[in-house]
C-alpha cells in the first residue's frame, strides 16, 4: 500500500485546521458582535454556505477563482510564483473552505452559550472588547471550541469533492486518503482500498471520542455551576 496519501492527508488536515481554527473563532466573534441583525444574518448565511453546498459546487467556484487563467490564480503565479490549482496548496484550500463552516458554527454556538451577565460585568469593569474576548468568551467556551476544531479537522481530512475539482488526483502530490480510496476501487485494487478505509475509520472514531469527551466536560462544568448556584 502506498503511504503517500496518508502523509498528504495528515499534512493537509493539520495545516487546514490551523487556519480554520483561528479564522472560525474570529469570524464567529465578529458576527455575534455585529449590532445590525441584517448584517449578522447576511454574514452568517455567507459563512455557512459551504456547509450546505455540494462539495463539487464549492470546488467549481474555487477552480473558477483560483484557476491558472483566472485573476486570483494569475496573481499568485505572477507575484508569489505559486500555482494554486492542481497543487498541494489546493488540497489545503479545499479543506479550509469545506471545514470552515463547522468551526464557525461550533465557535458561534459556544460563544452564544456564555452567560451574558459575565460579558456585561466585564464591560462595567472597563475591560476592552479584546480582553473580554480572550478572558471571558474564550475561557468559558473552550470545550465547544475544541469540539468544533476536532470536527473541522476530521472534515478536512475526509474532504473529497472540492479537492477533486481544484486539486485533482495526482499520485504523490494531491492524492489524499479519500481520493486514494476512490482510485484503488476504480483500479480494482480492493486490498489497498481496505487499508485506506481502515485508516480513515480509525481517525474518525478517535475524533468522535474526543468530541464526546469535550461535550462531557461541558456537561460536568454546567452541573458544577448549577450546584454552586443552588
């Protein structure tokens, strides 16, 4: 079995979650901080859209934007000598776009569950919004944020449709684990396909266990607060 898809997938998922984690948190904070409900609704829909779009459609838009003959693609080639489409960078881009909504929605949900009395009290004490973000919102939303990060990592690792559109299926370069499963099944090499599927299942299983542990921690924390209030 060729192990390059495993290494490519892990590299892709690791870099994509690094980008998605912070981008999702900051985006969630920016949206919930908006005063206008119309603006909040617009940005929420826009940031969640990749979650409901078919991955191939999202990949089509990425290819349309970052293709070699498209303005964004030409910009990166001309000024950075970096070709996005059909390169390893494209696998990261596809993983970020498709996993971002999960991180964003998880972070926003975690922030909205934070007791607003704590936020109001922090403001009366003269704390800046940035300090409130780190010392109140993040501190009280850690389990939900971590759970969203794990889910986004697993989603990026299993991305197929958008990756196929913008990165292709180049062996040793852009062939991730899902692409490897597809290729081996198409070639009739079921033994290798079984191996790749087993690896994906193990990673997915570990991700679900970690998410449940984060949720359990959230529940235990809520129970302790409830008992202390009584």
